[in-house]
């Protein structure tokens, strides 16, 4: 009468116990991300954001004074990277959180309230999914304007369909479970079933997905800023810094583009690894 | 009070293909007795259970309650499912699951707790287990929880959908004994869906045999089990291997027979499949059965 | 002559937990030996270990097995592949869902002996397991056939290699009772005509009673009793055997007192 729902795993009260780290990669990812967040907060507070030049001569290679060197305007690359970290990491987390909230709500709605609602939601997600994420984000920012907020919203819209689809799919599975049938027999209303039974049991899937979305969001946002439609100068942002540093690399000064690139890689990879770890833990 | 299903037909439409799961089936489920719906896969018995529970709409036919009301209108029908652990919300402690029908019915907290405690005792469940999650319980324990949940609100009819099919042999016997016991103490009626003759033998007062969406025979349990008239019923009972090597086993056929509308090779599909009486309260849908 | 002789088979799970301890059994040619137990008894893992099919994390720590006098299992490990095949529970799931039956049979037969006339051989095989229209069945996918039909196909595939021993793990659990009767009869006929031995794993006492010549009763990883089917059902010696019989409704069983679940 029902499909099998994974009941062997539950986000139970002893969640803390089950989240014990046992995996060196995941451990490293947590430490790295934690470190980046701490530095992103502390460094700009203590040392400033290096929006203006500190050295008269630009393109100084990495040294003790300037661990990541300086860019062509004489700005310390390390300080700029940390200033950028605030934006990018915050963005990753923000996009993940917003897509999770809105996406799960829409997905659950789509799965619960019948064909008509489902059709509408599905067709809209179909349209959004027809565009590659970057293109969609570009279109949106191009029409709205070059602004970090617009770019962030564009990234949210690009990823929303994925969360909606996944939530809907899992919600439909949960809805066909015997315990939902039992709830109906006990007189539970459709809305209450969605909120008390379906959503909580379906949630772990989009939750894991959102960590991966955080990772991809950082990459997309960096790409948008690289193309000039995201964060505007002089605010530092990894993608923007890479764009500025490309020319310098060709001239032999590799550091203004390399270090922000490295930051993007480390941040995105950390989120991915954490996402994989979460996925394994919750199964 | 009696749950009536009259002339139920359920047709599924999938990609333009129509499948008739149930065809013109009528049933009555009453308090204090067990009606067993017996059949193999494709018989439509599961669909009938869903219709009776109100979880599925019949394409044609009526579901109604007849007789004097013995309680509030809500939750007259409850259900116990085949896979006990999956019939409980994995994120809820089982106490909450048992309590839920009472909460939905607006029973105040204190009274609800009293009833839950009482029912827990009656189903033979250790009260300490109420704090556990379904994944921490064995099949037998989880089924006891599910039974408690089903009965705590005092339903008229409980649908038992293969209640012991996924339980171990030794646990099965105890759960069946429990169900029989609870029927006499609560007075609830059971609609038992099963393909297992021994389970049916243990619990059924009356039996209705289904084959490919239709009822082929119905009557008192003893009559159906010991003196079946429809060839399909006979074949079904004979096919069950007896747990005794000394008892000769009938029902063997090495070759795969093609699916026919009539298990006896007749033409009931064309010749009108009404049920004919072959004894007091004993109906058979087979023209050849009435001949002898 | 003794077809299969197993001795001292022990299986450990993750963390060194003992799942099966000291399993020993023998099967003669033309005989069906049953292994009966409830879930958690270790009967399925035992069957899998005899063909080296244990899942990861589970290993046979010790055990010897001889097939036709030749030792093929030593210290729990397969030394050379035995001339034995297996059929499983849920036949539809055990077949490749993306290939038609005919294609699956072709693959198997060509692997066993490269012949151009695999089609004739396939049809003969399907006919020998009681399938009336082999060509029709061969053109279908597993999900288009009934569970009973798929089980016949699986038996045909298991017999294609002409094994000396057939291991059947709950082959009729989940099938309709009338279909089950047919499949069990098919197995019985196969044993008689081909003279193979069958190791039949099941939890159903009725099936065991009607199919097996000798029975091993397993509980919690151990063989509690191993005797002829009549003795098991009418003169059981082990307590657990009596418990199983009582649950199956047998007079020789001990009456269950229905104590509350703990």
C-alpha cells in the first residue's frame, strides 16, 4: 500500500551524538571553513579592507609585509581577500538558506495541494531550469542592474528550481507512506499532514542539497562579479579580483589573480565536502 | 453500526490504459466480528481496503454507515498496516503516534494520557517503550504500538491489512492472539485483508474470496475453509502447504497456466457473474458450483 | 554419495560480531535439505557464503565445504568456483530490468558455451521449467511478467549451467500461494529428473514440511537441530524447534503463553 520510506534514519534527539566527525576530509573542511570565517570577520576589523592603495608601487610579490603580495593599485591582496571573504561566504550561506526556505515551502506546497498547484509550480521550474544557471543570472542582472543584491537574487532564482523539485519528489514519496495514511484516518487535515509529517521527513534531502548549493553559489557569484555584473568596485570580491588580476598574470605577476582564485576553490570545496559528509551521516 | 460498501467499482486510468481493480463488490463490516477478504495479487482486496478506509475513491458505488451511532462521527475507521515500523512517523516518539487520534478528536490532555496508558497495557507493550522512536523497535513491538494507535480512539471498524505478513513466525502467533483478544474486549469489528489462510483461520468470522476484482465466494469462515464451493477457493486452500510432512499436499501444478477470467476455465466473464446462494448465507459466483 | 558437506562455517559481521557460529550440514544427491529460521538467524548469509557472495563488511572467518568430494571452501574462503548456482527471493528484482528475458538468456548461454544455437537451447530451457510460450516470454522485460514467471526464468537460468547443487533462498516468499505451489513442484520435479541437490532456505514451516527431506533449524547463528523432516515435525528435540512448530500451529509444538512483548 505504500512505498518504502527511509525510516531507519531519523533526525532524532540525539543529533549531536550522531554528528560526531569521523572523517579526516570533513574534519579538514570544517576547520578550513571555520578559519576562513574567523579571518573574514577579524582581519578587516583589525587591519582594514585595503580599498585604497597602501603602497605607491604596485605589484609587489608576496613577502612578510604582504603575504599575498599587492595588486596593480598597490593594495594588499591578503586584506582584500579577507574583505572579499565576508561577501562571498555570506553570500554562499545566504543563498543556501533562502533557497532552502522558499524551495522547501514551494516543493511541499506543490506535492500537497493537488494537480493545479503542482502544474503551475512545475511549469515555472521547468522554464527556469531550461536556462543554464549562469545565463539565467546574467539575464536577470542585466535587466535589473549591476548590483550585488540583484546578482544574489539572480543566483537564488537560478537554484530555487532544484530545491523545489527535490523537495516535491521526496514529499510525494513521504505522502505515500503508511504513517501518513494513518494520520489521515485519525482525522489530520491536509495542511497539518504537510507541516507535521511530510515536511519534517522530507527535509533532510533539500538540507543536504543546500550545502552543495552554497558551494555552487559561491562559484556562480564569483563568475558574475568576474564578468562585472555582481559586486561593484571598490568592494573586494574574489571574482572581481580575479578579473582585475588577469592582465597582471600575463605580465608575469601571478599573485593578484591566483590568491582570490585559491580562496574560491577552498571555500567552494569546503562546502562540497561538508555536504557529502552530511549526506553520508544522514543516511 | 455497520460499514457498508455497495457495488464498488474502481477503475484506474493510466496513460490511456484502463485497469479495473475492483468490479461490483459489496461488503458489510460489523462490530464484534471479523470479515476476511482473501485473495492473491491482483485480486483487488487491497483496493477494497483503501476504499473502505476512505483513502481511495471508488469510481462507482457507495460507502456508508448504517445503524445506530455508538460514538462520535470522526474516526470510525482505523487501520493497521503490513509494515509496522513504516506505519509510524519516524521522527515522533511512539507515544505521540498513539496519542494522535485522541488529539485530533479534541480529547483533553489528561484523559488522553489515561487512555494511552490503558491501551498500552492492553496491547502488552512495555510502557518504557513509549519513549522510543519507531526505528528502535522490533517488528512485533511496533505492531503493538500501531494496534494501540488504531484502537485508542474506540473505532467501529479496524482494517487489518496483512497485519502479520512481515513479522516472524513466533511473533505472528502472539499478535494474532492479541488481535483476537482485543476484539472481544473492545467490540470493534475487523476487516482483515490477507492472502494467508492460517491468519484467516485464526481470526475470521466470515470470509469473502476475491479473484481479479470480483468476489467469487462468501460465507461463514468454517464453511469457506472446510467446504468451499467455488473452484478458485478450493484451489487456494489446497495450495497452502501444511506444516506436517505426513499430510499429503494437493494443489500442485508444474506448468504455468495462462491467466483466465475463470479459474476453473469456465466463462463467467460472459455469463453474468452474479452471486448465487448455495446454502444459508453462502454465496458463490460460479454457475458450475450450483450445478452439483 | 554426499554431494555437499559443510563444516565449521563461521561468519563475522562488522566489528567482529559473530553472526553465524559453527554451521555444519550435508546434502545428498537428489535430496532437498531445508534451512529454516526466523529473521536474524543467519540462514541467508550462510547460503551466500557457500558461493562466496557475502556482502562487504561480512566475512566468513572459518569453514570447510566439499562439493562432490572436492574441497572448494577452505577457512571460509572460496578456493575454486563450485558447480553450484543460486536462486533468490523477489525474482523480478533479481533480473536485469533493462534487458529482455531473451537477451539475458543469450548472454548467459553464450558465456557458458559459445554456440550459435543459443536460441533453441533457451527455448528448451524455458520449456523445461514449465513455461508454455517461451518465445513470448523471451521477448518481454521482467517487469512485464508476473513474479511466478520470473521465478521460473530464474530457475531456468540457474539450471543452464547444469549445476550439481542448487541453493534456493526463500524462492517463493512474496509469491501468491497458488504460484508457490507450482514453483515448489517444479523444484521437486527438477531434483528428481536431474538428480541435483538443493539447499532450501526458508522461514515457512509449511513449505519446509512439504518440500524437504532433511531440515536444519537455525536460531541466532547456530544450528539447533538437523534431522529428517518427519523427526523435526513429529519428534523434535530442540526447544526452539518446538517453538517454531507451535507458531506454525503444530501439536508437537510447545504452547505459547503469550507473555507481553519486551
